[in-house]
């Protein structure tokens, strides 16, 4: 378990530009999950993203905003899609205009402040899309740093935020190494993806999974060996983001490459 002291120290290292380099991508070892599955619990929600299937349409982002009452025009969202364009000179260009709410309407890379970078097709080595969302960590630093208990973890592993308790201090926003938290523009409290807990606890799929026409997003129960998502995670080459931080993320990726951070 990460102590508050070690977590704060690690956060300062990141802020100081001394974060762990992403020079290589290690494959996730499913034996770690085998060791964790025998804890007596019947449900542990996990998410699977197949980057080979994502087309960057933005339907998932639209659905999430509608389902979870995040203002449509606000430049924040619970889930988003990043576009990666790797050029032949070895450079990686990343953008996500409006979280990809409207997809990617131009081939130009959005570099911020209303500026765009044009990349010629002949200069592109590869290009792909990567959906991102809360990783619902088994060892969530956001829960550890919340001073009032507004951020907490359910028995089935989902990290939630109680709007009535949140005081808007921002510790959880700073503490998340995945950058998934933000302040809700209406309620002015911490906000993030919660796997559509109000839906999955009733046997429904998340809004983003329902909206994805290409099967790039799936949710499942890692405690159920017959769950199709569990079978993929346990038998195929999957990765997680920033495993080196020890947060034990529960969003797994198929087709992830070293350029993704």
C-alpha cells in the first residue's frame, strides 16, 4: 500500500519533471490477478479497451456526458479519446480536441490555444486512437489523500465521489496519476468516471460501452472466470497504464504501444 508520505514524495518528483520515463512498455502479467482473485469477493468490475477497434468517433464521450450530466459544451469529460500520430522522424503527436466529443474532424493536430499542426500523410508512420477513463485502481491514491472521505471505494472495487461530502480541496485531482479527475463546472466538486455505477449495479452496461458501435469498450467481472472480458484479460496480451506507480489499475488495454502514456 502506498503511504501518504511516499505518495506525496512521488507526486513532487512528477511535478519537478523527474517522473519515471516511458521508454518501454511491459506486458501485464495476469498471474498478478490470479493471486488477487481469491479474496472471497464475488464481483470486481474491470474494463477492457481494444485500441485496434477504436475509430475515434467520439460516440462514447457524447453518451458519457449525457448519461452523467456533464455539460455538453464544457471542456471537461469523464472519458475521452486521444489521437496518436507517430511520424517517420520518431516524434509522437497527441491531441484530444474537446475530449474527442465530436470525433476528429480534421487531420491537423490540435496543439492548443487555437493552433494546429498539419502533418503530411507521407510523413506518418502510424496513427491510432486510445480511449481513456478512470482506472478504478485497487490501490487508489485519490482515496488515500481525500481528507474528508468524500472519495471512497465500494466492495466491488469502484471508486466513487460523494458530492455532499466533497469540499473541493483538489487533493484527489492532484493525486491521480492518470489525470482523470476534474471539478464539475456546475456542482464545483471533484468529478470523474465511476464506470456508470448506477447502471452496472443494476445489470446494465456503462453508457460508453452501449454507445460504442465497434466493440472497443467492454466491462466485466474479473471474479467470474466465464466472463468474456475475464477470459481475454487472462489469456491475451494486455497492458495497463503506468503500472510502475503501484496503483493496480483495473482498466486493461489490447493493442497498447510504447507511445501511449
